C-alpha cells in the first residue's frame, strides 16, 4: 500500500482559499503537512498547505466525508493540547522566577509522586513552560495564541459551600461593570453559603485550575497579575 503524501493536521477557517485548485470563499480548509518517504512529517508550519475538503480527499485518496471527520478529530486534539498548555502556563508562569523553594512547593504540590524521586522541580517547571509556549506558538492550524502573563485576564470564581465551582466569569474591563459583577457574585455566593475568588488566567478553564490550586499558587498568581498590570 503506498504511503500517503500528506497527513491531516486540522481544519481551519482562517484560510478561505484552496491551495490546490485556487477556489476562494471556502468556509473552511484542511491543513495538510507533507510526509517524507518514511511516512513521517517532513516540514514545519511554513510547509503546511490548506486545501478544500474535495481537493484534500483527492490528494489523500480518501472519501471527502472521511477527510472531514479526520480533520475535525485532528483539530479537536490540537484544541485539547492548547487547553492543556493554557492551564500549565496559568499555573506555572507566575512562579517561573519565584524562589526555588516556592517553585518546588507549587510543583510538588501538584505532582506528589515525584517528590523525593530525584526529579528537580525547577527543571520540570521550565520544561512544562517551554512545551506550553511552543504549543501555543505553533501556527499549523491558525495564528499563534496568547501565552504571556501579560495576556492573562481576571476571572471571578464562585464556590459552593462544599468548595465546588459554581460559576466562572471573566471580569469586565469597565470599572463600573466590575463593581456590579463583584456585588452580584457576592450575593450569589451568600445564597450558596459559599465564597468568591478572583484569579488570573489565559482562559476560563485555566481559571478553574488556578482557583482549585493551593494557597501559594494563588498568591503567586496574584503577584504576577499585579506586577504586569501595575
């Protein structure tokens, strides 16, 4: 069986022109990465081409429906990697330049089995941050995504009485709306006999991760926000 010339990386709406036939105005295109003779990816984001689903099907020798399903699955995996990267950055970027002791406490607090095993927290944090930044900088299926602490946004988190998250909402930029949201959040927390917390993160799911983290992680999260938004 011949090895396909391409592998599907995802499906995007940033490119509306087929790189094969030149058709314009497409709702979406399939991102295809070239393969070498061994069937391995042979290129970078700059080598990816964007074909309409029919042209992608011809290039791969597949049915068009199979191409569409595979492209959506590949994009979903990419989205999951992005989400994980945002969570790791929201947790660890604030402690990147923290004292070693605090960095270790944050890392081992989330990775208890690695304590006293020879795994160095400073190296692991650096590795996690590098991988997360590389993931969000990859332009294979779209432009680079925000990855800096400066890109963090504040989120209000409402907890129930048993410390489950009831609601996460982004804090508005407008001061009057912020006050209105804060008052409404406190009223709701009182109704639930819970509490309110404000954290900084790259998105709402990452904000949940920060909100559930230990006190030290949240302290450094607050410091990072204040340092970059003074």
